[in-house]
């Protein structure tokens, strides 16, 4: 008997309506449709032509949504081999040459040579507490001038360090999410 699946969908742009399968039993927690719709409304002036980085990519919903809506490229970083294969298969199915998939631990990947991105998606597994360390590394050359970070975390997670300013914020019963940018 096949493994039951659930799915999320790409909400807007050229791949609008495309379903992204989520295997049952995985620890992936895709950003919900309502939150993604709000996020991409916030990002509307920033997304066209943007270079995006999707750390802890999971299903790739954020990175693929960005490219679907006009981002120039998206680099999806994911350490789970099964998810990496699924991301690569989705990219091939969509003929998404603008989407690059990297199999790596996101925190370790950020120790490499910094390349500035316009939009960075940070939605780590909640139990790991990795957001603080990731934001610390992103502040060291990973953001382009006027770059923004989307941060999704549990309500009880620590606030970003003082070098980050909140541009927009929202919450649901389960998560808080915000767009942040460096203050200086």
C-alpha cells in the first residue's frame, strides 16, 4: 500500500496551483498557504528579479513560490537526502533551471564564502533552536543591500538580536513569522 501523502500548493505566479507532495510521517512542517500568501504580499515589491536563499528548505515551497512569482533564482539548502531528491525531482518536473538544490546542513553551509542574497527564508525545525545562530551568520555578508529575511519560529523563541529590525510581523495559533532586516 502506498504511503499516504499530503500536499501544499504554489499560490501564485507561473506555477500557480502546482501541488508539492509531502510524505506522511516526515518531520517537514511546510509554511501554510495563508502565511505564504501574506508573506508574498509583503515581498511583492522585493521579489521580482531577487536572488533567494531557502535554508532548511523542506518541501521547497518558499523557494519555488519565490521563483514562480518572478525571483531570478533560488538556492534551496536541505540536509535530508530524501527531501533533496524530492526537491530535485520537483525542479526537473517544473523545468526550473533557476532553482538550485544543495544537500547540506544550513548552519554549516553558512560558514562558506558569503554570497549576498536579496531574500533569505529561515524556517528551521522548531525544536532545534537554530534561528539565533543562523541569523548571526547571515549578518556577516549573506544579505544584499536592502536584503530581507523571512523568519518563522514558535511563539516562545527568542527575538532576533538588536542588529535586526522587524519590517512586518504576524502570527497564528502555532507560529510567529516576520520579515526582518539589518539595522545598519
